[in-house]
């Protein structure tokens, strides 16, 4: 059997990793400024994380949600404490798409409605409702083209006011659009969205799968706008690579047995990973590091050659260049050993490094970036 070939791959085989660094099977070292799509929050192979998972593995790694798993309550408590969302309840699942799928289902259960308002240029995952609410026809199968989704332009208040109505169960929007090229909803927009949802009896879902977990200098990106969503979805940085995701659910929403469910969600190992990540974020002040080094970095990047615009907050950064970035990213990888990310915008590079990246590592990138851009400009 062979694997189903759906991914364009770099011809690189990482075999070990530590902090912000990877090593391949040829012994070459790489600076990881992408964390495999924003997943590596506390750095690769963090000793506390490795120890917590190893210890759990030596006790019990799995049982289903038919027994008491105290680690789930510990994780929920810590997440509530660190995020400031202790008034929400937590449903644990396995991936970002699954978290959004469940959030949309909850909104429909609660309101008995079917219409969803989502944002153009969004990305919410690849399962049926999540992909229907994702504005990318290329990744929707005909079975996913759900006429109950209405797309609106990000930050357009009029469109939003017209779209959210008495048939709407939810408005879903990313805390910061990631795949869409690091596009920020304005404070005014998020506050208006909250108000529109309230007035129409719809629920507000903020997808923090990429923008959450401290990356932007607050636990959640939407907290920069001081709103309180009904539902918040999390994944990526939550387990630092161990598959775990969740939906934070306003405690005014009643749970019913059988309403949601999963075999793997909230298992012992996943919880051990989730707890270790939160403890490291807390003990090492990683949210504050993301804010300080990230915002300084954004200011440095703005002044660099070939840069048209830098969007983002903390360590969620989009560099829009004056030219398509694919050759530049290739140069950074092949000549300088630096992983960066692409986006749906041809001219935008995405940077999503571990939250404990150091200024020294950032300087290594900055120097390589200037060299690569200058080479690229000469070639052009
Ligand atoms: N939501 C956002 C904002 C994402 O960026 C992603 C993945 O890139 C997802 C949802 C889907 O997450 P997953 O790939 O874990 O299903």
C-alpha cells in the first residue's frame, strides 16, 4: 500500500527537533518559523512536555468517554484560568475541523436554526460543515456545498448586518484569518458582530484554532477586542503536536447526554499533552514573550527591503511582499535552512514560530531574509 498523495511535499525528512530547530536525515539543521502550521507552541521536544507524556504513557494512555478521566477536569480548569474564560465549559475533541463542526452543531441545537454566516477568505477545516463554512470551492466536494452558508466580506459592517437574521444559528469568524493571509478583524467589527448575534438570537463562534493559545500576546486574539463569544474553538497549539482540540462553550448553553461525542477526544495522553502545554505557557510566561518579541519583530520587518505590508499580532505574522513569495520561501529553505509558511495570497509569507522563540533566532531569520530578498530582487 502507498499513501494517498494529496500533499505537495518539500523533499526534507526531519528526524529530530528541539526548541525552534529541526534536523533532517542528512544532518542538516533548520530554523522552524512555521511549527507545522502553528502547532508547535512550546517548542519541539520540550523536556517538561516529554516527561509528562512519558509518565502518562507508563500509567494508562487510553480509555473512552465512558469512565471518569480526572485529567479532563484539570485541563478544563487550567484552560479556564489561563484564558480568562472560566465561565465557559469545555468539550474535548481531536482536530480544528472537528471543533468547528461541533461548535456549529451546538449553535444549531441551541437555536433550532440552520443558516450560518461565515467570512470570505476564511478557513475552518475540511469536514462537512467546517468546509462548507470555508470560502474555498477547491476544497469543497459537491456534497459540502451547503446553501445554508452565507459569506460576507471581513470588516464590512453593512454586509454583516444584512446577513445575520432570525434564521441564523451562528456567525463564525477566525480570531485572525490565518490561511487567508493574516487578516485582522477590527475591534469595531467584532464588537458589532457580537451585538448583531445578540439582537438576532444567533451565536457568535470565534475560531481560535490558529490565532489562539497565546500566539497574539493575549490567550485569544478576539480578546484584543474585549468581546465574549458564545463558542470558541481551539486546536493546533493546544497539544504541541499531540492531536487535541476543544470547544469552549458559554455556560448558559445546556449540555445533554448524547448531544456531542467522540471516541478519542479527551483521552489520557491528549490531556497530558494539553495540561503540559498550559503549564509551560504559564510557567515560562510565553504569552508575554509572544507579545514582546513578536511586536518588536513586526516593526523590524516593516523596514525590510521588498516588504509592502506586515500584518499580525505577536507571533502570528503575515509579510506581504511586492512580488510572489514562492521563490523567496524556496531560497530561505534551501540556502538558509529556514521553514516559513505560505497562505492563500501569492505575495504573503506566514510566520508562526514557537512562542518561546528567542530574539537571537529572530535575528538569524532577519539577516537571512534581507540576503534572500536582495538576491531575489537582483534575479528579477
Ligand atoms: N480553523 C483554522 C483557523 C485553521 O487554520 C485550521 C487549519 O489550518 C482549521 C480550522 C482546521 O484544523 P485541522 O486541520 O486541525 O482540522
